[in-house]
């Protein structure tokens, strides 16, 4: 019998599969990553040609790389792309040359404060080449002539992104966005991709109220491209969440949308507070992940960002130390659980109208009190019914009721369901 695995273990295995691939903002690494995700959820893949105008940006040339190395005077490869995709400066132009160590130094990037780690560096929009390596490797290099080779291409091609849609009862959408452009960085953002994938699978097992659109796209230029190609549909996007850094062992962090009080902001705050998980709610800033594109003033969508330790908030960020040991199945499972809890609230949050607003309706003769018989939370449920009746004026939502009463949203939603079935309220 095959061993039973948990969702956390399955997400970790997905991260392991994607980890070796060299991703960038374009190229075959992105396609290979989406091919893997497509084995878990069906994807619609979009290819946008180089030179396409997308808002104020232009889709760049496509970058692909086959091999890269630095060989020392004895011919030994002291830096090797085959060992880690982080060793090459992202978007490096091709090079084949022999040069002295002094000449080579100007193209080398290290982290002196963490001498055994390899940094992640890119140069998307300025043609140059370079290598990233551990400071201790650089310190050990002897003088002499070095063979330098980067077998890459930078040519007209496409930017690739993908979508998965979970149909809902209404056409209004919730977007869940994850960036797919980083190479071998487990937390940033393979864990986010894995959590998004398993969130899509979980929602597909239900019949959600909203339609959920999952966007897997390169950071910045990918989100901008998606927005440029979907301007006519933007009004359908009612809520959204960017998932990033979803697998480290730090506490959960939610970053509010630009609006600050969007429904997703209130839902996430409520869920994190009620769950009593260690967490932090941060205000919006126009720096970070793709929430800043969705929240740009022309769109101003209600899109927040969920992570564990936020970007640049841990030493391992954008280094080789963001590896498979840095993320855990338990952390990814916890992030997934929070997303599911939040979307369960979002999906059930309604405004109701009290059909018997003059005085308190008699609940006992409708069997609403008797139906509680002996439940340990009977008093709490009774209070929830009274709160729902009182605030069902067409202006307050169930989340308003939960926040004002201090009652759990699930209790409030259950009370609303009982009152609706008794024809005392209507949506």
C-alpha cells in the first residue's frame, strides 16, 4: 500500500520537482514550470510576442540558457550553471572568452556577509553578463587565465503566462496571482505556486460562489501583461490575493490592498485574528510583489498579499539559502488552510434584509431556539441570530455582524442560514 501523504507533503513534492528549473521572466524554464503545474490543474497558456505594447511596458526578448561556467587555469569548473541556476546573472547575454581574474571580477557577484551563499541577481533590461558565486569560492580562486562561457540566447520570442479558472455561481471573480519567474528559490516563489495550485484543486471540489481565476505569470511584466490584456474584464474582479513566500516557518503576514479596507482586507484580518495564529497585518506600500500592479491607481483592485515572512524580511531571501530545507510541508499546509478559511468567509459574506423588522420576531415558535437543544454553543448561536436580525438592513454584511458582535463568522453564517430558512431574512 502506498504511504498516505498530506497536502503539505504533496505541495513540498511539487516544490521539489520545480526547484531545479531555471526560470526567468521569459523562456523555456517558465514553460517547463507551467507544464508541471498543468499536471495538477488544467491551464490555459498564453504566449505574448516580443515587442507587444503592454500598458507603459513592452514585452522583452525571450531569454534561454543551455550552459554556463567559469573554468580555472587548470580547466576545472569553479562555477557551474549545471550545479545551480543561480550561478548565472539572469538574462546574461552570451559570452565565450578567456580573461584574467582581475578582468573577471567586474562580472562576479557575491554576498560577503554570507560567504557560503550564492546571491540571486538579474539584469532584465540592460544587456550584460555575469556570474553569482559564494564569496568563499571567489576568495579561493588563484590568479591566472579563466575560461568564461555563457551559452544563452536573447532573441525575439514570447512572454508566457497561464490561467486556471474555477467556475462559480456568479461571474464576479476573485483572482489569485503567483509569480513564476524566479529560478531555484524554494520560498520565493515555488511555495506560492504550490499553495496556489492546491488551493485551485480544493476549490474545484466545491461549487464556490465566486469564480476564481488563478494567474501564474512572471513578476511585474507578467502581471502588467495580464492587466493590459484583460482591461475589458477588470470590473468583474471583485477581490484578489497575491501568494508569495508561502512556505517558510515564520508567522503569517498579510499586506492590505491600496484601498486599505477592501473586503479581502477585512476578511483576512478577521480570519487571522479568530484563528489565533501568530500573524501581522501590514499597510499597503507600492513596493513588493504584483499586488502593486493590481493596486496601481488606474485599476485600484481590492487585491492584498499573503506571505509568511515577507519579501526581504529574512536573510535567505534571494540567495541559495532559500532552498528545499528552508520551506516545510507544515508551513505550506498552514498557508493553504488560511486561504481556504478566508475564501470560505468571502464566499458566504452577504447582506440580508430583515423581513420582520418591527420588534424582535418570535424565534421559539419557529423552532429556532428548540433546534439548538443542548448544544454547548447554544447561547452563542442565539446571540448570533439576534445580531443578524438586528443588522440585516441591506447595508450590513455578515462580516460586519461578526466584527461588531465579536462572534466567529461561521457562527454568524450558520445563524443567517437558519433565519433564511425560516423566511425571516432574505438576501
